[in-house]
């Protein structure tokens, strides 16, 4: 059943789905001993809100030409997208156990040739917004009314192609394009500094001291700031972004402030958990942190 016709989930239901999604990400990566943690956990509330409430998509019709498009430009966070798609019904949850295996549909980065429901293959950072802008331009020229959403990382904005795409989207007045910035303020590697041998790079906010909102406004975008973990606020922001389609010729960027590794005591705010494999003891702690006893009991 499509998002357009089914009853909207409550905020509480979305919160529980996000917690379960975080648990599935952490436990899957632990079992397969490969994958990323920090970014998937910071993006989970947004992905759940999109796939369960905002995007006009039907898992039984993954190639519907009128579906809203979603592109995960930061493709190394693929396990988060696969998890939400599994919860939404695109694939069995049990299939997550094949993640990153040679013959799996669930590769380490999204591959649209393998998994129905993916709208773009991503992995080389900086390219997703260009793909999304092309989809949005094609939709407008063909008179299609779908909206294209693209999720990027804040560190990903260090790629020059992002800014070419930002300029292009504004130039072609793509108000059917929504960029979502998962601004978790941490990256795996950063600029060199003189912090000593134990802090080889400064991994803090890659855009510290830069007003990214002002930069996007300068390019002619509509800018909205939001707490990326506040599900009621996310629902309002994403819905409003869709409603702006065809209204003013300005693409929208949602600047979402998030916490890397959100929800788990030993990963939250820790750059070392950009990726990593949890031990059995850490998994037990995460199970408690995420309230999985309560979630699984429902």
C-alpha cells in the first residue's frame, strides 16, 4: 500500500522504528564485521520519517514512474538505507544478514542494478546531488509531479561537485529538489593541525566557522534548519518542502543538526565509530541504550 493511501504512523511509532533500525544497523555490522556505524545512526530518524511518512512510494511497485525519488549521496551509509527499506517491506529483514557479501543484493554501497527500490548507485562522495538535480530537471520537463530528495553528509560538501550541483539546481529553478544535509559535525579524517601525535587530524565539524545556511541562501536556495532527531519537526519540514514544489523556483535544503552515532552510549559523538565492529558486551549495552526490550515487546 502506498504512503499516499495508508494511515499515517504516529510519532511514537516512528520513534520505535528508528530505534529498531539503529539496533539492526549495529547488530548487522557486528555480525558481518564490515560497514559503517556513526552516519547510519545519525541519519536513522530522517530515513524512517521519509520512508514511512513522506515519500510517495510503494514497495510492491518499486519502479513506479510517479514515485518520489530518494538518493543516498553518502553511499557508505548504505546499511541504514537497506535497514529502513527492509522495515518498510522492500526486502525481508532477514536478508540484512547478507550485507556486504559477494553475491548479495546489499552491497557496501547502494547498487541500483541489484536491489529494486534504489534510485541511484552511490559511493563516490559528491555525486548524488548532481544525479538528483538531473532527475528533478527531467521530471519538470516531462510534467511529472514527483519530488526528488537527496541526503548528503556535511563532510561530503568538501567535494567540489556538490557546489556545481548547488549552482545548477538554482540556475534551473528546481523547486522539486530537496537536499538533506546530515550535519553530524564529525568526519573520519579532517584537516591537519598541531594537536600533537595523539590527535593526528581535527575531525570536528568540517565546516566550523562557515555559515552553510548563508552559503546556500546565497546560491538562491530555500533553507530550513531542523533538529535531525526531532521526528515531529522532521515531518513538518519534509512535508512543507514537498508542498513548495512548483511554487517559487527555489530548491530546498534541509540543514539537519544531528549527533553522529546517535542513541548508543559508546558511539554517540565518537569519530572512531565512523565505522567499527561492536563486541558482544557492547551489543548488550546498545540493546539497553536503545530500549530494545520495550521495542521488541510491542
